[in-house]
């Protein structure tokens, strides 16, 4: 899938019921995301097992729904209490390839070098 350069990408942290289709996901996007579903932004959802990702977007004539299902692995995905909401195209591409772009290195505090 080619993601438009001028569109924002929002993720719903935690798991989403993957039985939801366009209408249910559009409603979730309207309730939980900072932009409305008709803005043209991409809204990304991940299932409980982290094996299915759905991307919902409006293309000016209707909603489009893109689905990717992994057979053996799982997608990296932030938990429900994490406040990551917007990601870049590059971060989404990496996440779709299995690279955990949501984990940060923990900050180490030192008082001296010796």
C-alpha cells in the first residue's frame, strides 16, 4: 500500500475488535482520533492477537479499508495505556514489516563516568 505524503496517520492504541468493518471503524475513529474520519487521514487499528491490522481512510468518494493479516508472527503494537496517537509514514511501513517503532530506549541516569 502506498501512503500519501500529505496525509496524517493515526493509530488506535490497544486492541480493536477486528470484526468491525468500515462503519464500526469509522465510528471509532470519530470518537477516539483527533481528526474526523472524512479528513482523508489514515486510521490504523490492530486486533487483540496483533496478527491483523486494518487501515481506514476516506478517498473523497468513499471509505477504503485495507487489511493485512500475518500467518505466523505478530505486529508490534502499543498497549491501551500508551498515548501514541500519530505516527509517520516511515514508522507505519516499519511496523508493517515487524519492526517495533513504538518501543523507546529507557533513559539511563548517571552521576559520574567512573
